[in-house]
C-alpha cells in the first residue's frame, strides 16, 4: 500500500510540477558537490563528521509536495572514500494535514562499516525500519558537539536558508538506481 501510494505521489507530483525527470550522473555529481559546499558552510562540525564517515548519501534536491496526501522524491549518490560508488533515489509518502511544496537537501552519513554494509546489501533501504537515523536538528549558526555523537547513521536536512528544524527521514525508502 505504501509503495503504491509513493508511486501515486511521485506521478502526481510529476504531473503538477511539469515532470520529474531522471537526472544524469553528471547533474547529480554537480548538484551534490554544491550541496556539500553549502553543508560545510552551514556546519563546520558536519564537515568533520562527513570526513569521519565510512560513506555518505547525498540527495541535493528532494522535492516534497502535499495536498492532504504528500510525497517526496529525489536522486543522489553514495560517496565512499571520496569516490562515487552508486546512484540512488529516495521516496516517501505521507497522509495528514499538509499543503504546499518545498525542495530540500538530505545528507545521510554512515559512521560505521557495519551500517554502510547493511545499507549497501539491502534491496531498498527504509529509514526507521532497516536502520535508525539520528537527524541532527540545527538552526543556522548552531554548532554540533561531535564528541558525543555515537549513532551509526546520522542524517542532515537543510535548504538554502540553513538547516531546518523538526524534520524526519522516517519512512523514506532509498533504492539503488
């Protein structure tokens, strides 16, 4: 049911927005590089965590829209040791009071080899089901204390206005392209 609803929302959003087209690897690479630049600018501690991570999923543009029923979709890449090792899509659906649309960037850091291996060995990984993601909620200019973060998977969600509050990755399904 959720998979059908996700597909319905992606198709609906595609029709409303003029079409969500699959991005080329060159487009994803360029947008991911810009997303990392903005992330490092907003959070120097996030940069330190990125450098410690075993792998990082970068989704530079995740489109989210809702009118009673909501959905989101984005494309990105997995980076390991400074190299791209795969391209992925992220999708989610939601039901409840919602109206509007937004574009956000999502960065998911795999801090342990085990967490990265479990992600890569999955056939469609779902946040909150296949792995718990600690989402770091910050306002612009806030600082992260990296010395006490012990979570194996850490997620960041932000826009061009800085990191956003009270967002979740729960229920987001990530699939290799």
